[in-house]
C-alpha cells in the first residue's frame, strides 16, 4: 500500500479514509491477505496514520491438531516524518530522537506501508493457535482427541524426574 503525499498535502490536517487488501509476503507457503482500514493525514511535515487491520489465519490447534481459522486483528496509530530530499525511493527508515519515541522517516512523494504492515502482522501472531481456550489436546498414549471423548488408556504415575516436585505440592 502506497500513499501519494501530494494528495494528502492538498487536504493538510484532514484525515482521509482508505480501505485496502494487502497481500503480505510472510515467508510461508501461502501469503496472507490483510484487510486494512485506515485514515491518513499530512500535518506539519508528518504523515499520521490510524486505523485497524484484520487477518484470518488458517492452521491447526497446537493441542489437538484440528484444522481451524484463527481471526487476528490489531489497531495502530503511527507517525512518519517526511524528509525534504527525495533520494531514497524505497520507503522509510527509523530514527531515534533524544527523549522521544522511535520515529519512522521517509523521502519522496510516496509512503509505502507494505513493510510496516508486514512487521505489524508478524509481531501480532500468537505463539500457539488454539481451537478454544479449554482444549484438552491429544492423549499421549493412544493419540485420541480428548475433546471428542475420554480414552481408556492407563495413565501411569508421575514421571520419576518430577517426583520431588510432587512431594513439595503435598506439603503446601
């Protein structure tokens, strides 16, 4: 997604709405399509963007291995500093100002937000996807999905390596 800065400058100080779908290259076999709703404004040599994005991830539950669709969304508010010289057509970089937050800078007539949204998506992904919060997972002996019913496997006692912890639990 690229914002054309001269169009934003014409309406300086006013937020302009955008709604786009972005195909993110995440390194996986299937690329992810992100639905982005944002508002952008040009104010005092800065582009301010705010809004939210939404993605549906296809995968499997980390406990029971059932296929699932995992909805993921996030909101954002960011400022990009517009530098005067249009030398770098690639996009934006980061700059640290003393006593201020990390800021993004860009040059030229376009602000390319594809990398910003790709990084935002990668940071928001869950470590483990679950079909539901109370998923019981698979039996370690027979492999049956415990969400669909109990197995008849004989559950052995505690692993001897953890026996000392069991004693501590009994003392509490």
